[in-house]
């Protein structure tokens, strides 16, 4: 269970690396993107109504609302740190014992990410942009505490799809 640094007095060790990441990636979407997504959205909505699948229609409408709200907000800056006992993201501290492994996907300029998986199977993987950091010393440090998942050679399909369609 992650510790909330705002509520608990956690001993998180010595900070070795730290940088600031964005809460989410904000894409520059041009008019073509909105037209294309609008056509897809309307087509899916018409399909849902014609097949009397009103729950699907509701999901499409909610998805559009979430995309619109995300487009209207600016991402917050979130501090990220790697310590000698775990990682800190925002006000949450995760001990290395709560993390199963890590891997790096480094294909500049598009993808420069550090990924962590949790020992708890109900938690989704954690993606951390490396920004302009050299991944080699970060990898060397993390190898002291966590195994590296060498089978992960490409960015996860869901992340690639979200980046391609600019919906992340």
C-alpha cells in the first residue's frame, strides 16, 4: 500500500534522482483531428442507436465529455523521485518491495519512458516520462533494487494507440 507523504511521516531514504513530470500529455490537435474524431463519434453513436445499444451510446457520450474536459484543462506538474528505498510520485511513496519490476522504452524523440509494474495485480503499470534524462544511469540504479523486464521491447499497445490517436 503506498504511503501518502502528506499524511504520514514516511522514511523514504535518500533522493538519488528527481524531476518533474506532467500529469498527462497534452496534445496539439488540429482541425482535422476534431473532424476525424467527430465522424467516428457520430458513426458509433448512430450504430449504437440503430442497434438499440443505449449503454454503448452513453459510453460514447461520456468518452466525448471526458476528452473535451481533458482538452480544456492544463496538466499539473508532478514531482517524481527515485530514492534508495523506493519511488515517489506526487505525494505517494512506493517501496521497492511494492514494485515487481521495471523496464525502459527509449526511442527518442517519440518515446522516452520508464515503466514500473506493481506486485499487486489489481494496480495498473506506472509510466514515467524520462524527459531529457539519460536512461543508462537510471537503469543501473534501479537494477540494484528491482529486476528489469527484458521481454518488454516496445511501448505497450495501449500507450502507442493513445499516442497515435492523441487521446491519452
